[in-house]
C-alpha cells in the first residue's frame, strides 16, 4: 500500500515537473506587433546579478557557442527531439553578471509569465532526472544548460520557443530530460543570492 502511494506521488511530481514543455505561445498582448516567427529585432535578454547585462540576439550570437544533443519529454509523455542544439551556455551568461555560487539560484523567465528555477547544482549540470529514449530512468551523464538559438542547424522559430530557449544538452545521444525546464521565449535571467 505504501509503495503504491509512493508511486502515485512520484508520478504526480513528474507530471508537475514536466508541465512547461508543451506551453502555448504567450497571450496576444505579450507577442511582438510584427510577425513573431521571424522578427526578433526588438528582443533583448536581461541578465541580473551583481551587475546587469542586456543582450540583443546579435550579441548573443556573437558569444562563444556550444552545440550538444537535446531531447525532452512533456508531462503526458510526448517526446520532443532528439535535436542538435546550438546556443550559449547558461554559465557563460551568468559570469559577466557576477556568476553563481553554491546556494544561489538562476531564475529564468519568459514574457508569458512562465518561470523556471535552476539551483546551483543544476547550473553545474548535476541533479537532473534523465531517461533513455524508452523513457526509463537512467543515471545522468554530464549535462549542460544551454540558451538555444539554433535547433538542428536552423534559427529557432517563435513557435519552437525562439529566439532563445532553454535546452538541457549532453554529448551523448538519446538522453531525455524533463521538458518543464525547457523555458520558451527566454527574456530574463536573475541570479538569486542565498
């Protein structure tokens, strides 16, 4: 009986953690006036820490890039990917704003109000639940949090969460992570000090 209750609780936690992967586009009032698919000319990313950094998409693209394998699963078990993800590592964006220390958190949000919080360990690529392609839980390989602007060699579209979306990447193929952390339309990152 206790095992059955624990199993149900684990499934509910997994359900809640995966909720963000299938979010819809922001409400019309938060969408750009021009075509959201192609025009990111007025988009900016703000990174707040001990200092404040503001980046345009061109400035983000000019930073050192990283490419890795990304694969996500939604709350209801729909798989998204596998993708080849290219973008800027979260750690590289946090460093100029003061960096992140043990006990700190990185709050990543979008204009539709969606917010995801990564703790220090996750920013370092640890503490994630990972699955194989059959959605069986596996021991996590080294992971990295990427702010993705290209998916499979093409600019990330608005419908796919562009211009900038969180991706949890690995050097290994077939590593699936929970989609709720894959925040779409990222426009703000805050370092919350302990």
